[in-house]
């Protein structure tokens, strides 16, 4: 099938709607929390991302239909003194899962990360999301640990709202 990735143009109204539509589908999915995006988020997301200089998003299209989305942010690896890319959101439409969309998506992420001079790509995945974990492992991702004594890294958060 004709599957290809492209960067989202946050200033393009159609791309903004597509971004919100795909992210809302992800938010409604159990792996995204099972709740729709707020009206505020739906109205402002594309503009907020456009104003965020380290943000970029990719979509994968198959036969002209958007089937996958990734929202990414560049940061700095202080130990390498180079940029890194953090993949913040990954969504593949249910009917596109297992059909190569995730491969196309991560091909695009890697290509753009290399163009930015990034030294690595990071992401988080829910412990119970076996399908995503298997896909990420197949793509070469692995958990981060600093030796047996200190164990694996954990992702924590503290809400400010």
C-alpha cells in the first residue's frame, strides 16, 4: 500500500483540524485515557504547537487517508551536548494497526531527528501496552537503565492543576 509520512504544518487550517482529529481519537482510546480532548485544547492546540519552537508533528497517510500521528519535541542531551527528540504522543488508527503505519511514522521521526542533528529518540510507553512495547522493541527501542544496581528509569509526573 502507498503509505507515507509528512510533517504537519501547524499554520495550515486543514492540517490543524487533522492534528486535532487524530489526537482526539487517541485521547478517547483507552491507551490515551479514554476521554475526549477539551474544547479549549481542540480550539488552541495547533496555535500552541506553532508557537512552541521545539515542537513538530508527523502524520502517516495511506491512500490519502491519515492513519497515524506523532507529536514530538526536541530537547537537549546534556551528556552528549546535542539535541534529542522526545516522542510525546503516538497514535495509529485501529484499522491501520499491524499494517506498517508505525514503521512509516518512526521512519519519519528518525529522518527528521537526524536532520536536526539529534543524538537519540526517547519515548514513554504504558507498562500494560504490550502491542506498543513490542513495536518499539522491534524498532530498536529499549528501556533505559544505568547498571544493575540502580535499575531502570521510571517516568513520574506531578500535576500542577
